[in-house]
């Protein structure tokens, strides 16, 4: 018979032991300084009807961060006109920022390998004040430390205000040009065809990637067509049956049925087309595998020999 | 009767012997017996496999050395005779030839070729594309780097162009040249703009190009996610088991983004759903190839 008090103490000890890593981590995360978003507004005083650029930066507060999720709320009378994210520290976007909702922008992505930065550029939002007065952009969100624990840390809440004044034809404020116009089409485009029985019902699909160091990649489009075309002319084509796709994207045709083209367009409308060609072999047979094959062959030969000897001896007796 | 039964079993004897010799060759190799041999065009005298001062350290161990190696040549000094005497084993550096293919487009020809493999001393450092409008050349060569495809642009539609691919060694010497391929650039098959009303007599529209689709050819098969990862998977985040954690793995995981009933291997955060937490784990393990 175990006394009740002893039983309770033992149970508490067990629970504490089981949860200790999480408890320790919780203590660490609360004591560590949370990362925050900082801003740069150009021009600081805006005119109604003219663009204001708000650049978003990440300050990781001396910690390595590898993932980020941000919600931006825009209050006051303004229109979200465009976004640039080509020179972002985000290496792969999970959710790209869009101008679909004029008062709310959300985005998330990863920083492969993690990063410690005091002013890592994330993106630039361009807003146009519709009326004079204060505009406010508030951000919330979370970051993930660069570890494999997958535990989010809330971002330090922050906001920025922009004072909009009525437009004056005489004393015009400088335009919100923080980056020059993007005339370079997307580059470093890779696209290969894959197949997996658990994805897209076993159909072929394309995995694609592109970089645009200025305005950022806006859309991926696929074209499956029976005849070959010039990629140069396809970059501005508006007649053929292009499909705007997400990555990865399933193919509708079978292998060899069509030529497949990928068109990548940046946020400023510059496009690059590539023909989705012969897939490269991503996994050349490793030396280790070759060694294993030889090793297994030798073992099999020895086993066969021993079997032979055993049968031979058995037949003799 | 007994012998009749044993005939099939004797089949295993050479296999067993080969296995035993293989093992001895690997684990007990030290000094090999020298054997002289000859043919109509050469004589090998007194070949020696000599054990030398074996070196060992914490990181490696040398168990055998092969001495007296000399580079060989396939050209005899005196035609038809053995006219050159050199000591040591001769070996012959070899590189195979690129196998090119050409696909014509509008004012361009896309070229691709097989990568060369050099053995015993020849390493391919890059390629040059030779171009000519005359079969057999002379060709104008342009270096294209260590790649296996290139596009010749700025070509005249309707003119046949001939190409060869030359492989270069470290010093830029041509060490192998492919057979010749050809292509005739043609005007694009994109429909011409609709003529405006009241226009003139209209121009000549190039006929559409209908080629046999050759691309895409072979998809890359991603191993099933329901099976345990094979040994070559680099980390838990290497979802396609290609030795890298890169945009391919990111895309695979994105397929299951915010879906339920995801494969356990994809759910890196093990919380039943694919969200930013899983991508954070992937970012931690990120290890990408240098594509360019």
C-alpha cells in the first residue's frame, strides 16, 4: 500500500521529468528577446494620392531565425498599390504578400539555414494615402529560432505612422522611389518534372523555382502544347493557353505528349520563358551504394559456396 | 546416378571460387606475381606489383602501391613494329566522345550532348561548340563552359548549320570531338497577328513547325513517403532522398501545406498538420546544391 502523499510526489516527479525539456525551452524563449519588425518610410511625410514606400526589416535580436510569419494591418484612408520582395532575406515564400486586401497583408516564408540580422530586408509595401491624416501600419507575427524544435516565438509588436498631407501642386514632395524600376526578367529558373504516387494522384508534376532580385517573382505559368515554339516570343504571348499555377503544379498531359513551357513573370511584368526539358538526375548513385552492391555480391557468393559445401558433404555421407 | 545429381550443383563451384578469390584479393592483397605477356604489337616484360613503405595515419592507411607506371601511346614510333622501350606499366588516358543532338528553333538551334567521362588522367574542363554552314567545316569554335547544352542564336532561318562539340582538358586542349549534327532554323509557329481591315495583300506567313515532341522525357521519380527513408536520405528533411534539402523538398512539403492526413515523413514537426513549423525544421536542415 503506497501512502497517498508519496504517490502524489512520485507522480509530480514523473510529470516534471517528462516535461523538463519543454519547460526549459519555455524558460529560454521567454527570457530571450523577441525579434521585431522595423520600418523605413520614404518620404516620411506623404502627399494624398502619391505613393509612399514602407520598407520592412527584420531585427532578430542576435538570435538565428529561420522562419517568419507576419500580419500587417493598415488603418487610415490609404490604398495598397504594389509590393516588391525581390531582394528579400526570405529564401522561399510560403505565403507571398499580395495587394488583394487593401487593409491587410500577410506573408510567411523561410530563411534557409537561419540568419542573424539587425536589419534584414523583408519587403516593401507601397501605399497611396486617399485622405490627409495619419496612416498606421501595425504588425504582429512570429518567428522560429533556427533549430529543429519547431516552436514559434511571437514577434515584438510594432507599428509605424505616416502623416499624409493634402497634395500641393506647387511644393510637390519627392516620389517614393526607393528602388529603380525593374527591367530585368526573372533569372535562375529551374523546372523539372517529377512523379510520386502520393502526389497529384500519381500524375506528373513540375517543381519550379525562380529568382527575381528586384521586384520579385509574381506568377508562374505553364503551357503544354503539341508544337515547339520559340521561348523568346513566348515571353510576351497572350494567345496561347497559359495556366497560372502554384508550385508544384500538375501536368495535364502524359510524358512526351506535349512540349512544356514555364513562364515566370515578376511583379513589374518582365517575363522569362524556359522549356521544361530533360530532367537532371538529382541523385547520382553514391559510392556508398556501389560499395554496398559489391559487398552484398561477395556475401551472396560466399553463402552460395557454403551451401554448395554443405550439400557436397551431405551427399558424401 | 550420383554424378547426374551433382552436375547442376557443380555450377556453384566457379561462383564460390570467384567469391573466395575476390575476398582474398581485397583483404589480403599485398604482392602480385609478375607475368610477362605479349602480343603482335607490344611486349610487357617483368611487370611488378611492389609493396612499398606502407603509410598510415589517423585518417588513412596505404595497403598497397603499384610502381613503375608510365603513360602509354597508341602510336608506335616505327609503323608496324615495337619501336619504343619504356619501363613500368603503360596506361592509356581515355575520354569518350560527346554524342550531340540539335533542335532547330526560330533563328536558333538548341544543342545538347552527353557529358564526357575521362579516365586515367584526362579530366574534361569544358566544351566548345563549333559552328559552320558547310558540312565538315571549317568550324568557328565558341567556348560554352562545362555544360552539356547550348543554344546557337542569331542564325538565319532557312539556312542549314552544322555543329560539332569539342571537349577540352584543363589546359584548353581539344581532347575529343563529336560527330557532326545539323539544324535549320525556321520561323516561329506563333500565329501571325490578325491583319487589320483594309490592309494590303498580306505577307507570307511561315508555316507552323510541327515537330515530334521529345520533351519532357523522363520524370524524376520521388520515392514513396509511406516507406521508411532509404539510407541515402541526408536528413529527415530530405523528403525526396536526393542528398539535399532544397527547393524540391520545400515544394513537396508545400503540396501538403495546411492539409490533413499528411504522410508522417512530411510532418517534420509531428503535429498532424503541415504549417510554418514544419518549414522551419526544413530550413534548419537546409543543404542545397549549387545550381549555377
